[in-house]
C-alpha cells in the first residue's frame, strides 16, 4: 500500500495523465499535498512516493518531512533537473535513512492531448516582455519535454521576436550546461536532427479569436476546459452529478475518438451512441434464465460506463446547442471566417455594422468581429475601426481591447503573411493560395487554416527557414534536410485549432508535438493581450485610430 505526496503543480500533472482508478490499480490509496496542512500521524505501514517540482520551497518542505518521517520508506521523484547541492541537503536531513530512491522523472508539463502540452501560464508577459517567473518556468517545461522525448534539437526562434530569442538562448544554455543529459546516441545516422521551433503568438492573433466548431475546441470556447475538466456549476438545468465533468481522451473512449469531429458530426455520432445504448438497455430487460443473469452481471459495468458516457456528452451537447442558438453563433462565425479568409472590405464592413448593432449579438462576439476587422484592414484606405468602436461604446462594450490587440499584434509586429496579401513575385505562396481557391472549402465555418500549419508544411518540405526562423545552435543545422521530429512551442499560448492542424499532419505521417504557455480560447487570449500590453506605450494604436477616423478619410 502506497501514499503519493504531490505539490500544487504535480497534482495537475498527475491528474491529467491518470484517473483515480488507474492509481488505485497501482495500489496508491492516499493522495496528499506536501504544501498543505497535514496530520502528524505516523503511518509506518505505508510507503510514500514523492513526486514534486524541484523548487526551493518544495526542497525545504521535503527536508522537514525527512527530519520527522511519517512513513516507512520514501521513493522521491523530481519532475525536472535538481541541483546536486539540494540532493546533498536532503541526504543530510534523512538521518533515519528512510529514503530508498531518488530520481529525476522529466514530466514537468501538462499532457493535454497525445500531441499537445501546456505549462498552464496564462498572461506570461507584461509591457510586451517576459514575466521573469513565466520565462523560468517555460525554460524548465520545454527542457523537460526534450528530455522525456530524448531529443537534442536544433533550436529555431521567430526572428524579430525578443521573447522568442531570449527563450531560445536560455534553453540552449541549459542544454549546453546539462550536455551529458542531452547526449542521446540513438539518432539514426545521416538523419536530420529534431527541431525545436519557438513561435510568438503575436504572429497569428486571428486563430484564437475565431469561434471553433470542432468538439474539443468548441467546448473550450463556450464552456472552458481547465486541466481536462469542464465546470458547469454556474449553468442552469444541469443535473447535480454533471456539475463538473472530466474530458480526457485516455479515460473517455468516445471523447478520444471524436475530439476533432465537427459539431454536426458529433451530433450524429452521439445519436448513434444513444441508439446503441438503448439496444443494450432493452437486452438487459430480458433477464429470464440463469444464463441471462450471468450475462447481465458480466456486462453491467460496461453498460453502466456507457450510460455515463451517453449522459455526459448529451449534457455537453445540450449546453453547446443552447449557447450557439442564444448568441446567433452560426451567423457570427460565418462572418468571422469571411473576414479571416477573404478581402471584401465594403461588404464585410456593412455586415459587421449590422451585426454589432444588433442587441441579440453578445457584446463579446461583437468586440471580436471588430478586432478581426481591425487586424485585417488596419492599413486599408477606408478602414473604419473607430466608427465600429463607437458602436461598441454605445452598447457598453470594452473599447480598449481592439487598440491593445493592434499594439500586441498589428502589422508593425507580425511577420509572415497572415491574411495571404502576397505579391505576385512570391510564387510558392501564390500557388498555395490558387490551389486553395480551386479546391474550395468543405464548410463555411471551417475555411480558416492556422498560420502554424503552413509554417510546418514549409519545415517538412525542406524550405529555407533561416531568414525568418534563425537557429541559435547553427552547428547542428543539416544542409537542406527536413527534420523527422518537430516540437513547436508558442509563447503567448496555443489553441485547440492548432492542435487539430498538428493532428492532421501527424495522421499524414509527420511527427509533431505542439506546446504553449497555455491553451487559449478567445476570452483567455483577450486577457493575455490586455495583460501583455499593460504598461506599454500605445504608439502604433494611436496613429492607427487617427488614420482610421472618418474625419481623415
């Protein structure tokens, strides 16, 4: 019998990787926090597994525990690299010699999906620079990802981004300092080394603002997923047992198979699941013989589990449907996609004015439409951002969001071609746009493709990366050979739409892991923008609003 001792962050890390029943199967019966008030009762019949981050506070708390041990033996695992001085200090505190094992287990990040990790760092910048704690945590988290995947990569960062360049330098310094840990001999001879690509959210502010229609992304946008949990306690008419729901692809087979399915497909799939459940329910009513009873007892746990799955996803779909209809999200989303994908200024401006003036449109959705318009038409001769902001103001909306967003990710910041406004001389991109136009789109609500997908396609096709994504450890760069494995980290947060794009690339045979300081929906992204621009001087925004005012047209 075992107890596991965790800290605040490793509790989240473990809970996203294992269910409580998984832990019970491994004979872990008690869960305690090292950093919370605990009983002094001695339980010498229990072994203690310690899994904590190697922070100064945790080391001190663990030292106190070892001076007065409550359990028969301690097996200590740190989620990241621990300094030797701390190991020596803990050894000196272990006077009773109750520690049986000390190891570094590189799991210093949250596993969200098989292809997605997060560091749970919302609002990682202020005055458009790193918060020191967030920078340190990002270095530690990415280092742990590389060590757990056994990768010693080429490190590339987005040129012109100070936050990406600083992060790249510190990760490079860490991998150099701990070179013995990064000495992986298993790489195939002649193969290109893996790639760590550090991107800046400011290059693509559009993706987090768009309403999403794939299942996982839609749940996060409308109901908010935090550490694989959805809190419905504030929603009316939700049964008590569904006030908090766990959404994990490992623990919920239906969710794991359908997290990337679109809204329409999910409705159809849930209907099929319900019909199958009804068939099994009818079978269970026919208990007439001993054999029937035996079959019923054997299949009952699976039947009960299926019942819970059906009810859970029906509850979620009911909430998604209710919110979508109440906020007219089909109409709003169609216009969002049009703004993101097509340059039709006059027609779009009129539609935006009409929609944001409509009291039935939620003010948050109205602000997002104006934000997308401002990003796309920031330098258009007839841009009317200030006129749209006036409508937002009359409705009582926050008019600071759009100026903050332009300061955060306007044309003066962005690199690349976010809105496909290319010159004819750029043959590769022009061909890509023409092919996309000829193919058309399957769905007006899913026209948009994240910039990340195009960037990764360029990486795997072996296109030149140096001008836009210079390497900080250029001695590892192969000559024009694309990497076999890529880890992408987005400073300022990733999105579930980008995770879906990575999933599609992985299905096509590539190997990509996506990570971010956090996983955004539109509201958390707006919070990130407001936090990052706090303290910044709005030089570019003032000139934009002056340029956009109707008096100067």
